[in-house]
């Protein structure tokens, strides 16, 4: 039977996915995932289950075909996914509290990494700019070009960043975030990876190009190699 790694955590109020067998720990290198608009909710266990059903990292962890995410040498991460009832920019303190909870429980090795898809990608920019020393690296996927790009560029001058987007995304503001990329370059930022997930490669039936960006990013072994290199 497939290994069951994910469940709603009443202790931390998050959707939690433990690392694959063989990862050792705790503590573990940890990824905090911020979900998209379709997975908003009140943090109860039934609502948290929505996070695993929408496009994003928790969904991909539960797909048996995703060998990378089932290999402890390539994906040694604990994943914690808090839930928001609205947009992440409105609940920055809740994200901080969720991170503090798992850190104080001794589950997290060093500083966690932060990623998110769609409005979760927007949340990555907002949370990281507010708490730039909290995360070892960030990876916004299909986020909008954030407002205040120059101040974000300065705030994140020392944070490694992976930017993923789809040029054929139906939501045009969620294609290449040029302003923040330019601002990071102006701030002298060198540890920035920019990845274009183009085309409908193996797009599941009924999926939008937008959702397929999440599928391609969160099954990309290069993303997890990059994260392993920057995890404490």
C-alpha cells in the first residue's frame, strides 16, 4: 500500500506531510507551502483537506507516480501548509505563528523554505518581505508581479529566490514578473533562479494552463535540488 504521509494537524492547524521513509529526523528541513484561491478555509480538518486537492505541492506529494517526492534522498522535507480564509497579505501574522509553532515543537531543522502557488505565490512575496530573516529561501510560483517591487528587492537582497511562471498562463498578471525581477537585479541580487514552464506538457484533462504551472513546478527535480542546496 502507498505510504500515507499527509494529514490535517489539529496541533498546528496546518495540512502536514511528513518526509518519505528513510529521511531520518525530526528535525527535518522544512517547506512551508501557501495554497491558492480554491483552497481557502477556516483551518478545520475538513477544510484543510482542500489543500491536498488543489494544485500545489501537497497534491503532488499524494500522487503515487511522483517518484521524486517519494525519495528521501531527493525530497527529505517536512511540508506544512497553513490555510487562509482570504488572501495571504491579510494574515501575515498567522503565517508567522504557524511557522513558529512547528519550529518550537522541534520539527524544523534550521530555517524553513517558503513556497506558494497563485495567490500563495503572492503571499510568498508578502510574507518574505515582512519577515526576510525567517526563511532560508523562497519560491513563488505563478505569483503576480508584486506591488512595491523596489522595496521587496531591497528587503530580499540576501534571500535565495526561485521564480516559476507560465508564459501561456490564462491569467496574464501571473506570467513573468518583470518588475520584481528587475528590482532584484538592481539591488545586486545574484542568487535568483527564473524558470519558465511553457506549453501544456502532459497537462491533465480538464486542467488550466495556470494549474499546470503548479504541477510542473512541484514535480521539477531541479527545484528540490536547489532547495536542498539552500536548506540548513
